[in-house]
C-alpha cells in the first residue's frame, strides 16, 4: 500500500472513529442506534476500500493508525499498545533504564518534544520544545504509540540511539545521535537581585524538589528578600499533586485546584495556612515548556490573584493517566481525569496564559507564517537579555501601578490591576 493511499485511509478512518467515540462518549444522551450508525459508516468505508481499491490494503495497519490517530485527537499523551508492547512497557516500568532527557507528547501524528531536561544528551544536542521526532532508531514515529516511543529512547547507559528531527520550516530531517545516560534533574537555584528581589529557579518538581523550593524561599527571605520571582520555565517533570503543594507555599486559604473525570469523583485541593511560607509580592515566569505540576501551581496563583504571570502560555498537560487493559492483553493508556484551575478551566485543554505576555527567545516558537522558527541552541551561557526575566523584574519592582493606574482595593500591591493601556510586550501568543 503506497504512502499516499495509507495517509488518506488513516485520515478518513481516524475521523470516522473519532465520530464514533464522540457519539459514544459525548452522546450518552443520544440513542444507541446513533452510535451504531457511525460504526456502520466506518465499516462500509473499509469494506469499499478492501473490495474496490487497486491493491489489497493492510487493514491491520490501517486500523492501528486509526486508533492512534483517534487517541491523539482527544489526548496527545495517550497510547495504544498491543499485547507484546504492553508486556515490554510493564517490564521497563520496573527497571531503571538510562534515558536521553526528552519529555514527549503526540503532535501532528508524530512524537513531539514537550521539554528537554537541562544538561541531558537531548539538551546538549540542541533539541527543544516544539521539535518533532520523525524516527527513533530507524523506526518512523508516524502513528507510533507515545509509550512505545518512550521505550525506544531508553536503554543501557553508554549506548546510543539515533533520532531524526523535524524542525519547523526545515524541509529535511536532521539525524542526531544521542548517548543514553543517567538523567539528573537540575537543582533549585536562588539569587538575591537588587531591590530586595529574590529569584527562585525551579527546573523540575520531581520527588524531593518541593522541599528544596521551600528551603530556598525561606533562605531568600532571611537574606532580606521582600519580593519574589518564581521561575517555572521548562519545568515539566513532577507529580501533579505537587503542583497544589507548590501553590500552597504562597496561598494560605481557598481552592488551589481540583481533579475530576467521567469515572473519577471530583477531588478538591485546598490551601493549608500552616504550609504557606511567603506572603510578600510574587511574580511567576512561564513558557511553553512549563507543564504538569508547574502549570497547576501557575493556574492557582493566577486565579487567586496572588501572583502576576509573565511569559508564554504553558504547554497544557495536567491529568491523571491510567493503563486500561483489554481482553487480548493490549492496553490503552489515557487520561481518566483532568486538573482544573480554581475558576474551572481545564489546564490540559487551554494551558495557562500569563497576564503579561513576553516571548521566550530561547524556545523555538510554534508554526507561524510571519515568524519563522529560530534554530535551537545547545546548552551554553545565555547570550543577550532574558526578556521574560527583565519584564518580571520590572513588574515585581514597579507593579502595574507604573502605568499610572490605581490598584484595586483587594490588590494593594498593584500587581493585578487591569491596565487601560497594556503593559505587556505586544507579541503573539503561541497557538
């Protein structure tokens, strides 16, 4: 079956299966006959292809492509694994394999880069948020289950894996060899800036990092910090529940987030006053590499009007995932519940949009006809101004009152007053 035909079949099959899924899930109020009608259309299309196309199609591959396309359409972090793949997946879960430092999701049918762990092989090779992995070890990732792609990247320390990378506006894929090794997450860094401003850089929220953040915040306060900037850019690792705990360091009361799903009862996370560690002015920096627990914290701080957010819209990844086994030993890994901001916004669906928008020049932007993607740079010292940090310092030291605005009664610091003339740099938000 040629590639063009395969693409047409997979695309049409995906659309039909998505319609079936929507009819079954969203259409719980609809009649069963309506769901069967969608299934009948899908079956008839495949039957016509099988009987009338110029050559015999590989129905198994077409079906697998349709299933994975359907999953990507509803959840870019979902995967369908056949019985053998799922056995391998479970085996890998129990072993500590070496990796290359990539955090992935599905995008445009391929495997996309959500974030890259600093100082990892992927980071040193210049991979960045928005890159697409076309192949791993010579195996095409088009319609590849996300969990399987992650398995291909791990292995014994010291071994290498070749990936083919697609960059926006680059017609030819770039082949890169990555050496597997132990992935070390960055430590929490702090710095006392002029004007009594403390800076806390959080590169991940893996186990134990929350305690480091707490100690860092209290340490800066002892050094004289009266204002704080929390840097959550490219922070995409960590347990989702730690997002609420991070927000609790700065919020002493009220709803922080809640999680709910079709079969998962709503569970609220509320602030505990005893765990609040800093009550002074706060600004949070985010970019499109901010995901998961860091997004949950950002959403809570924004909705509570506890902090001003500066930077880019976050990636959109905050859910509870579960492996659901099937009769033949295969499994579907998908989100069974989503995290919501206090005001009811699904973080996974819309991300978190800062009130002060500034483009992060270090991260390759999304496709845009007017703004070609700059090349990613390997790990090195930052060159030029950090536009997001510069704006964050401006906001934390001067507040929005710098524009001649009167702060709201419930916002004496002037950090959340809505300006008549926008303070933010008028740059385009990522799509």
